[in-house]
């Protein structure tokens, strides 16, 4: 069992930056591949970024490539999402998730989810 708690959301103007954190507790954190998803009001949940347990393999959704950076610190049981050059269309609730499936980019492949943290980007 893994418990995930996101933090770092808030309101920012377009072009600004935020860093989200996801703290994990429970079983050995490094065995889990981690991801960030987001869900805007009235829209389906969208894949944002993925990182393997070792941190060696990373992938991003097309809409955030070049602007967002995922990273993890296994010593702190935490995964991060650095979000730069934010746009109003990045407004959403952001969720971190944990999976033991390699290269998992679909929400159905994730067993554990946080409660979400809200990001609002104004123009």
C-alpha cells in the first residue's frame, strides 16, 4: 500500500512557474514508477509526465514537453513536477500516481493516487 499526498498548487499568472511535490509513504518508494496526471473541469484526465523508479527514464505528454520537468528524490520519498512557462490551459487539478507497470501512460495502469492539488493559471 502506498499513500500519496500532493502539494504546491496555487494561482499564478501566465508565464509563471510552480513546483508540485508528491510525498509518498508506505512500501519502498523506489520500486514504483511515478506519474503526474491532470484533469481540467469538464475534461478527461490527461497524462502529464512519467518517471521510472530509478529516475533514468522519463517521458512527457505533448502539451507540456519543453515546459515541465519531472524528477524524484528516493531518499525523500518524493516526486516533483517543475512547471515553467505556464499557460491558462494548464489550469487543472494535478494528481500524482504510482505504478509497478513499466512505461505506464494510462490512468488505468496506476494503482495508487493522491488527492490532487489545484493549479490555476490566469491570463
